C-alpha cells in the first residue's frame, strides 16, 4: 500500500539549497550512494535489475541526481553528502523510473508532434514525467524525498500519464517552486552539456536497455501484488513489443479479403480434385478472385498534411497487399461529405478534397454503393468521426492515425487536433499507423 503526502511542502522544502565552494565535498561518497541503492533494491525488488544497471558518474554540474538515455546516473557529491540514505534510495528509484518508462523517447515524440522546442517546454515535460512517477512510487519502505513533486501540488489528479499531465498545466505560480527540477536528458530528451553521449563510457546499448526493461516487466508480471497500479500498467504495455504497422495493415487487408464469401468464383481452367468421384463429368475448381478494395481517406480539418501524405503511401501499400491489381482499388476522400471516387493509377495523383468536419458514415455509404461492391473497405482516419451503427456487409479495416490519449479530467473540443473520441467499433479490424 502506497502513501502520498497529505500537505503541500513549504516552498523552502521544494528548492535546492545552495552549496558554497567550502562546503563542496572533495569526492563523491560512493559507499553512501551504493548503500542507498541497496536499500532501494530491498524495498523495491522488482526494480533491482534496473537499479544495478545504472552506472553512477560523479558530476558537479547537476543539482541532485540526473540520468541520460544511455542509463548513466550523474550524481552531485554535495547532494549525496547532505541527504539521508533513505532519501537517496527514493531518488534512485525516481531516476530509474524515468528510464524504464522511456520518458526521454516519449518527450521527443511529444515535442515533434506539438512543436515544443523551448527550454520551458522541456521543463514542463520533466514536471509532467515526475507527476506520472511520484503519484504512487513512494511508501511501503520508500520515504517521500525532500522536494518531490506530487500532482496534488499542481491541483492535478493522480494516475495519469506524462502526456495527459502536459496538457493540463502551464508554467506559472503553481510550478515556481519546482523550476529547479533537473532529472537530465533521460527525463525530457534534451541533451545536457555534461552528458557523455552515445560514444561515452559506461553507456548501455539499445539491446541492453531493452533487456533491462523486459526483465523488470517480467518481475512485475510474476508478482503483480507487489507493485503499484502505475507499474503494473507499465509492465502490461512493456510486454507488447512494437508491431510493424505497415505489415499489419497489409495482413489485415489480405485476411479480410480471403475470408469466406469474399470474391469467390469457379473456373474450368483447373478441374476440381473431386472430378474422379463423378465419372464422365469435369467439375470446376473454386478460385479466389482478387479482392476489390475501397479506401476511404479522412480529409477533415483535424488530419494534417503529413498524415494525408502518409495515407497515400498506405494506398500504395494496400495495392501491393492485393497483388498489385490497382484496377481493383478505388479511393474516396471524405470529410463531412463523401467526395469523388478515384480509380488507383498512381497514389500521388489521387486528389484529396475536404478540410471541413468529419462524418465518415457518408464515406462508408458511398463506398458500399459502388458497383461491383467492394470486398473490403479500408478507412484511414484519425478517428474523430461517428461510425456506422451496424456492421457493413463486407470486411472493414481501420488504419488509425495516432492521437495522444485524452485526459479524463480535461476533455477537449472536437475541433482540437489532440481530441480523441471513442475507439472504432468492434466489427472493424483496427491497426494504428505510425
């Protein structure tokens, strides 16, 4: 059972004391630092593999402890000297949590998607990442360290992800006591001048980092009652390796097209193997006709130009998935109303018309009115649309452009590009693109 602070620390408790040159220790007290790590491993045994994978590097540039994406932990000698062992153990767990949860990679993705480039944006990412970690990491033998940030300090709910928290606050009065936060590039993805870099000593390779995450997730899954809800959720996701979405999309199209009733016909070009049981008769064999695929592309205002370009690439991939028969692939652009239908010659020549609201039900209706009717309907969308109430009379594959998960406490308007409505219906095979 975890505990959270019942009161907000005073401002003096959330700032890093200044250490003068006379007070600066001559060298890092590694015995104390390693004793703290051992204590952290004892109270959080499922994190032991990750804790001992971190390589400490003495640094007088960091205010406390900070990590980089290569699993180095930069440690201030002054910070180690003034902190109790129990508090240092809590900081060990906090820093390794940034790396296990891939906060550096996630911060880079958020920065690209939302155009967040300034140092203030990276500080917000560090604060949001701390909120994700600290809401349930302490307690049960792990003390609440001095100055640790809790979502309550920013009047935010518990149990959400970094991406959710990032949308719910800005730098201001509530964050002014936490501007000193510096967990390093391993927390927000922005390389620091003290980082040793990819070619520096003591760093872990990508394969070694993945192996550490897998072993930690395996330990949590093996004894789920020992870990808080946030760690159990992380372990569930860590056990699902990234999937090649383009191959999945092609496989989904082929699977839908090869299902029973999709384009079947008979041919005498190859006699049936059952012919010998009917003397004097030649029976036709059943053959699978190339499937007809209708692609509905969401061209509403919430879909970016880059995603429309990606959609055209998927159209080319779909044509390859059905054996290269471009004559059997039609493309329909749709926002609030269905636009013109185009036969596929070259993907780059397809006109994509739209830019208004979103109602892909009109696209479904127009695709299904085509003659001959398609065997498969593929919809490429960001998901911001109402869906048909009933299952279409053919197989359906939805290629979903990714969107950040919408906060439970801060719902967004539909015209916001970060808004995420209900998932596609169960009768559609859904593949996330990108």
